[in-house]
């Protein structure tokens, strides 16, 4: 019984540690590295400073059928405005 309890505690400890890991921040990486990360993953959540974050996609194919791809610019280590890819936005693109 003690082994089962210990196993559960260890499993929860490792799970908690993995959930606590932060997401990559655009501010700590170069513009080119951020762009490559989005292209390589297709869709990824990145921190954009402080407690802010967003989901960035390589192209419209990573958005839902009722969304469009809106160009996304983020701050990077080497530039204040880096074209990183796109954000998926709801509705027709002409409603913004």
C-alpha cells in the first residue's frame, strides 16, 4: 500500500513539474528563431511579454473553417516588430 501511495505522489510531482514549464517567449529569441518555430510546428502558443501569450500559425490551414489568418507582428529580442506568421481570427475577414 505504501508503494502505491509513493508511486502516486511521484507521478503527481512529475506531472506538476511538466505543467509548470513556461512557454517560449518571443522576447528572448531572435525574430528568425521565432519565425522558424512557427513554420516548423505549424501552430504554437508563444509568450509575447509578461503574462501575455497567443497562438500563432504558419498559414490558414491551421485555423478552423470559420476563421481567417490575420498577419501577426510580435516583439522579438532583435526587433520590436517581427512578422511571426498569423493569428486565427473568427468571422469573415472584412468584419474587423
